[in-house]
C-alpha cells in the first residue's frame, strides 16, 4: 500500500522503515531538513539498534523515501500516519501544536481520499477533533477517515518491539478504516486489538501509567527494604513469579525517565483534572519517582558529608541504556543536586555525550571513556545500566577510584560479587556491602 508517515522521530522513523520492510511503499516526511538530509543518505539521526540496516535495505529496494515537501510526501498516498511529538505544556497537559500543524498541512495538500492513522500519543477525543479540523480546512473535496493506532515500542529495542510486540491496537468508529488497518498490519503477525477510537487513545495512556505505577511501587518497597534489611531484588523476584503480578517492570532504581512516562502520566492527570477527578494514585506514582533521584543524592551526602572538593563520576547520562535520548533523564537532576552541594562532576556515556552536553550543567566534564571518568574520583554513581558499566569488574572500579566507593542507582551488581571485590557498595533497597566498620553477612541475600 502507499503510505506517508509524518514525523521521523523515534516513532515515525521506526514505523516508516518497518512498514517498508513488510512490503509497503512508504514516504516519510519531516519539517527538519537536517534529519531528512541524513535519512536520504541512509543515515539514522537516532541511535536505535538494527534501524540503520533496515533503512539502507529499504532505500535500496526503492520502497522508502524521505522528503520535507508535503506535496511530494502526500501525492497518491491513501494512508497517512501521524507521528509528530506531543510534548508537555506548562500545566502538564499534552501540547497538540505539532499535531494540529501537521493536520493543517495535510488538509492543504491532500488531493485524494485518505485514512489518517494517529501513532502519536494524544488525549482522548483528539482524533475526533483532528478529523473535524482537517475536514473543515480541506483544499479539495476528498473523504477523510481516522484511526488511532497507538505505539508501544520502547526506545533502544524499537525495531525488535515493532516485529515482536505483544499487541497492535487499532481504534476507529469506521469499520472500513479498521479493516484497512488490519490488512496493513497483518504481515507483522501480532495479535490485533480492534476497538473504538476513544478506547484506543485511552489504552495507550493507561498502559504507560500502569507501567510507571509498577516501577514506583517497587521503588516504594525498596525504601522499606533498606530500613528493614531486606533485598528488594529478591522481593521483586518472589512477587514476579505470581503470574497475576508478573516480573517485568519491577526493577528498583533511580526512577523512570524518558520522553513518555513522565509526560504521559502528567497528561493523564491533566485529563482527569478537566473532569474534576484528581487521579490521586498517579500523583503518588509521580511523587515516589521524583523522590528516587533525591534518595540517591541523600545516600551520597550521608556517606561523604560535605561534597565541596569531592569529585564524583556519574556513569550513564541517558534515561535508559541503548538509546541516546536525554529527555527527562534522572542524570540531569542528580547532577544538578550534587553540583549545588559543591561536588565536581564527571559524566560518562558511551553514545550520548553530544546530546548530554545540551542539557547537563555546563561544568560537568563529559566523556565516552568509562575509565577516564572513574579514574581518581572520590566515588562513582551508576545512573544508567549500560552494558559497559555492568561489564567493568568491580575490582577495576575499586582500583581506579581514589577510594573504593560505588553507589549503584540501577542495582547492576550481585551483592556477593560486590562483597568479594572489596568495594564499598551502596545500591537501591539492598543492604550496604563492605560498609566501613560493619561486618557484612550476605548469607541470606
Ligand atoms: N519515543 C518513544 O519511544 C515513543 C513515543 N510515542 C509517542 O509518539 C509521538 C512521537 O514521539 P517521538 O517519535 O519520540 O517524537 P520526536 O520528537 O522524536 O519526533 C517528532 C518528529 O516530528 C517532526 N515534526 C514536528 N512537526 C511536524 C510537522 N508539522 N510536519 C512534519 N514533521 C513534523 C519533528 O521534526 C520530529 O522529527 C509522541 O506522541 C510520543 O508520545 C509513543 C510510543 C513510544
Ligand atoms: O510511550 C512510550 O514512549 C513508551 O514508553 C516506555 O518505553 P521507554 O520510555 O522507551 O522505556 P522503558 O523501557 O519503558 O523505560 C522507561 C524508564 O523506566 C525505567 N525502568 C524501567 C523498568 C523498570 O523495571 N524499572 C525502571 O526504572 C527505565 O530505566 C527508564 O528510565 C514503554 O515501555 C513503551 O511501551 C512505550 O511505548
């Protein structure tokens, strides 16, 4: 089928490339000329495993092309995916400026009947209002149908998730449009949930909010574990074996970040507010998450005291491994707080040094060399569970640091391994290992 994808960010680009891979003819359109320039040369502007290979392959097959021109992008396209950003406004609600601008551009350039498929995460009711807006501004008398097709991919595993996701959700109040979307997606061979427009919009927000709640739940348990001497990882494992609970998204740590959980929980709360329902559960989920960053900083301050004159290595800048995305990364707040307390900071990240430079405090020295960041520092603090960070033996950390002290915001290391290495090891919701002046016994952990 002939498909246009508007927006070539994390979602639009992956969608366009994967739709080409399953056999469709796809034009991706973006207003960012630099991105389109790179893409036309087979270069991905984002770090996403497997994406560049599929991009090059489908460019060569002639199934995929990129443009900044709406006339060219929409010519002959019967299906138009919308994948522009829906960031947060000052009051927490979703900013629909980009969606509206893309909708207006579609109305002005469309010459044939088309099905609009919204991939962007949008508040309930948005698809209906976008359809009305486009219809009221159409330059030609053509017919518009609309489908909500929310995206569930995770950054870092986006291509894998597209081909191996748990489900594809398509929502529309138009049976013909639903049938068409089912046909487009059939080659993915994934379960397809067909529903109405509003329920599809809601499924996306409810899913992200539930995952965020799972993370905050285990982080709240981690606090209590730290007080009572339990190990939150053991607790999560024991809980997760109950199939009603499930073991995924129970990894305690410095809290969730990224472009979606923070903004989507806010947008859901804003939606609730507009109906006079304050969504108290979600407010608590956010509160617990904010406190995780503070908790890590407090741990460091409690152990080191005055941070003036101390050098701290922050390991991992991105909000999770295998992405170069810095949006809402816990590293930003941790760095700001440590710096305000007087510490000198070095930041390590294997892929995101350039992006981190744009958002981290200016005085943080940034490097993609792990050893260089750790060498001679008074302690190291793991923010992102990059493979490189997990693979460096604790003995090496101990040897590189001025004093062998490691704070782990992602619980990357086994406690017995930490004990054997001799490093003083603080993690989230687990007993401190090799703490000075205490005899460590990890037999039960
Ligand atoms: N990043 C992720 O992992 C996921 C994101 N989502 C949702 O998907 C949507 C897109 O997110 P991302 O891909 O992360 O955003 P992004 O910010 O990476 O990309 C958005 C792209 O849209 C382009 N754009 C903006 N206005 C445009 C216009 N009028 N015409 C053409 N292009 C335009 C921008 O230049 C940019 O390249 C959001 O609603 C987000 O909540 C959903 C699931 C996963
Ligand atoms: O709507 C979106 O944008 C996407 O948001 C998340 O995907 P993503 O933000 O890419 O990454 P996740 O793997 O979900 O991680 C989000 C954050 O939670 C943290 N996390 C995750 C899992 C966990 O157990 N503990 C934990 O702290 C991660 O470190 C990261 O900071 C969802 O997992 C996707 O399904 C969804 O499509």
